[in-house]
């Protein structure tokens, strides 16, 4: 991944340039868009005190970023699926991710806490799936992570 892109977004993050960050993420090349967003989400959670591992790749079973609480660094606390789409995620796309989580991720990582981070949110009826132990968060959540971001957070 391009270190200049990483430097640029971290500079924007430190300056809390929310709209520039969103525009930057949305206009990345198709080949960079997914992996870069996964890396960035991981960095944001790290800067908010979490231990993170980027596991996203083809056939990742729905696990892009693994979060570990500093008090129990040996156990996955939450599994993140990162979505950098230019549109809201549909009900069917959300349901597919939930199914992957239930059938594959939760077993592999022994974790029942799942979150999808979508830069452009979800269609209205997708939120009905939250009753199945899935947390659906959007740009407002990312802004909160940016607001609380401390680059040297341990």
C-alpha cells in the first residue's frame, strides 16, 4: 500500500478534516479502495485504544479487522467488516455479511460480536438485521473515531 496515501490520510485525520477524509476514501482506485479502508479503520481503532489486526483479504470469511481489548489481548473482542461503497449497503448485502459471520467468523475466532463499518451507511430496512447481534455503523461512527483519535495511543 502506498505510504504517501497513508501519510496523507493520517495528516487529514490529525487535523480532523472529516469531509476531505470521506472524499479521499471514496475516490481511491478500485484496487486500493478496500484494502486501504480496512487499514484505515484498523488505524482509527488503534488510535482509540484497541489492539487491531487487519485480516481482510479474499475469502476472509467476513473478518476484515479483528479488535482485541487491551485487558484481554489473547481474545478477539469484535470482528469488523469494512465497506467503502459509494452507496448505502443493501439489505441483501448486509444479510450476506451476517450469514458469513454466523456460519464462519464466529466459529473461527470464537467471537459473537460483529460490526459492519460502512462509509455510506445502509438502506433503511437493513437496520432490521441489528436484532441478530450485528452492529451497523456508518460515517457518523467513523467521524467519532476520528474525533477521539490519538496517533500515539497504546
